[in-house]
C-alpha cells in the first residue's frame, strides 16, 4: 500500500492532527478495507499515518 511522507514541521504547519489517524504499526491494507476505502489518501507524519482524503492538496504536497 502506498503512503507519502510529510515532515513534522510541515504537518504542524498544515495542522495535520485534525485528520483521522492510526499508528505506523497498524495495517494500511486493513484500515483501507475496514474504514477508509480503497481510494483513501494516506500520509505518514512522524509515528502516525493520517487519512487526508478530505484535503487532497496535503497528499500532493507530501514526498
């Protein structure tokens, strides 16, 4: 499963903590299958993976 990475400073600036998230040890495939849907846009920032589907510009800013 593909995720992009966002630097912590950028995550703070974009207030990424307002989006739903799960720890990096969780299953990306499982979260997409059970909760977010297969087309969810996921971004890793620090030790968390955030679902930024409601604001796709964040996904395209990430590396």
